[in-house]
């Protein structure tokens, strides 16, 4: 599904899972395929035929199920770590000016 020229919504079909589809589309083979459908000088736009014309490897349903079972917790942990990193960055960005200005001194009680 094309949401805009710069955004595609890809949903798995049949026995394919989101985790497996994500893994397939993250591979260098798909990137190389998709680059052949891109155009633009300053901003690349992927052509609408890039996804429909890509032949993704379809594995046995049991293999996909096992893969998904193993990968799902890893993706969840990765998302949690990315959220934590964003929160830490925000905290750093709020505290750094206070530290530099001397309004907050490390080790002092509030």
C-alpha cells in the first residue's frame, strides 16, 4: 500500500509474519533491488514497482514460525532499548545546559 511518495505500508500475507517480512526487507539483497527502482537527485524516491516485483524467499511455515518465535523477543528488547536511549538523550539535553551554566552542581543535595 502506498501512503505517499515517501511512505509504503507493507503487510505480510498468508503464513508470513511481520518479523519475517521485516527481516527480508532489511537484507542487502532487497536494498540492492530497491535501489534499481529509485529516482531523484537530492531525495531518492522508491518506485511503486520495487516491492511487487521483488521475489522474497518464502520458507516453510514451520521455519517462519520458529524464526518469529526467536526474533520477536529480540525486536521487543531492541525497541525498549531505543526508547531508553531516547529518554536518556532527552535527560542529557535538559541537564547539560544546567550543568554548564552552574545552576546544577553534581553531588549537591536538592
